[in-house]
C-alpha cells in the first residue's frame, strides 16, 4: 500500500509539472532567407525579383504567438526602370496562429507595420506595409509563402510581392 502511495504521489508530481509547462508562455526567435517575385503589374514592369532576409521573435501561449520582425529585401531593377534598384526594410508586428490538431506543424500569420524604402536614385520614403501568409514548421526548420505589400510612390499604388521564405525557428 505504501508503494502505491509513492507511485500515486510521483505520478501527480509529474502531471503537475506537465500542466505547468504547458501553460508557460512560449518564446522563440527565427531567421529566414527569402526570394521575392513581383505580383502587381507596375512591380513586374520595373523589377526582375528580389532577395533578402527576415528575423523576428515570437511570444505566446497555446496555438497563438505574437510576432515582431525586421527584414531586408533588395529588388533588382529592370533596364527600363529609371529609379534603379529598390531596398525595402519592413518593421512589423503581428500574430501567428498554428492550426489546431497539426502539432504546431502548419500556421497562418499576418503582420503590419512600416517599411523603409530606398531607391538607387536617392528617393526615400516610409510607407505602411503589411503581409499575410502560411507556413510549415518541422523541428527547427520552417518555410512559408508570404504575400508582402507596401504603398509605393513610383508608380503610386500598392507594391505586391510573393516571398518564399525558409530558415530556422529556435523556440525556448
């Protein structure tokens, strides 16, 4: 009988640790390389594509994580583009939602913030920027397709890009 009590107390202790750990907030950092393809007509006419990276932090509980990120993308100008290459540095906050029942394997996310845009000809501005996307996470590796947008001055309108991102996500 004493042996059974010890087993019961040990099992209760292990269960309480598991419950406490499951309720603790999750934090992580991620770093992705990216390739960008233009989606809107004006960006398709002015740029041949782009490359860059993004890094951020994730904090949350359960299936929901709040996100803060900073990135860098360089868009390569077409020969007909008088503005030259374009650099884009987005600083955004958002939310990532892991799809239930996928063991944190699939997620969707959305972010909004400000983008710092610089053209090779010296034209600089800071438009509103936002993105939506979905991804897959397997252990520390993750990949995502993200629809990234910012308000463009030349020509006026929305600059829209499909980015393919892949990198690491280290959770704590």
